[in-house]
C-alpha cells in the first residue's frame, strides 16, 4: 500500500502542477487579448482625436478674357476660380493682393488658345500653370504660398 500511496502522491502533484500551468497559460492569454484590445481602443481614441481639417478656399470672382486668336478668330474665356490653400496666411496674402492675382491670371489666360483649354487635360495643365504663376512672390518679403488645388467653378470658352 505504501507504493500505491507514493504513486498517488506523485500523480496528485503532477495534476496540481498541470492545473497551475494551465491557469498560468490562461492568464497569459487573457492578458495578451486584453492588452491588444486596449491598444486598438487607444488607436481608435487617437483616430477620434484627429480632427477633420476644414478646407480653406480663396474665391476669385469670375472674369472674361480674350484668348489668343486661332483658326476661328477671336475667342473669349469666361471663368470663375476657387483656390484651395493650406493655411490662413496664404489666404490672407492672396486676398490682400487680389488685383495682382487677377492681373497675373488674365495675362496667363490671354496667351492661351481655345483649343488648349477645352479638354480636361488642358484644364488640368492650366490649373498647374495657375499654381506656378501665383507661387511667384506678390510682395517682398513674402513666405511661400501653400496653394494645393485650382478649382474651376465656371468655365466657358466662346
């Protein structure tokens, strides 16, 4: 009987050890799952903290300009533009210098032919040229302007 008692005690210790190991493994698994959940909730909190930035636009009143003569003679462009800018400082500079802005745009557009402007690709290139023309300083000294997009709100070639 002593042998069976010794064997049972070893078996009992082995079972206790297995139960303890199982509990430790379960605790580690629960800890890992909870820490992942907390990390993802923290990510959601960071996402929620990111605020939607309100776009800043500078509206340029519509104007009409004579285009360069082509095979059809004299043509006109009537266009309205809004500039999407990256900061209030750029908006203020453009607004303060609006007569210069309009003059530069009129000079740019008057050198174009109607055939250059009637395609979507032509309008995209014109938008890039508008950004380039307006990126040149309007006064000295002037910080660089953050013009992000040119939006043609009205565009008629006649």
